C-alpha cells in the first residue's frame, strides 16, 4: 500500500494541486489526519479518472479496429 506522502507525490507529478503538509506556513489543514484524508480523497479521484480514461481508450481502440476490419472487407 502506498503511503500518503507517496500518493501526494504522485498527485503532484500528475499536475494536481496538492495541499501543503500541516505545520507549513501556507497549510490549510491543521492536523495530519485531515491532510491525509484530503490526499486520500484526491488520490481516489485521480485513480478513478485514470481508470475511466483507460476504459475510454480501450473502447476507442476496439471501435477503430472494428471499423478498419469492416472497411477492409468492403473493399475486398
């Protein structure tokens, strides 16, 4: 299982606005537990978005292959 810090790093690399760690001057969250919950929520959203994109890409590839197959049969 990934640590909360690791998930925060993944989110940052993916371009998400990750809240600052509690204790820093610009932190919105007062406790590590609240920060951790915010990171977990963002990470679940990130994972769901990636899964949905993967499904869309797979469906697009399947449809393209089907259309190419039908086109090849129509020309033969």
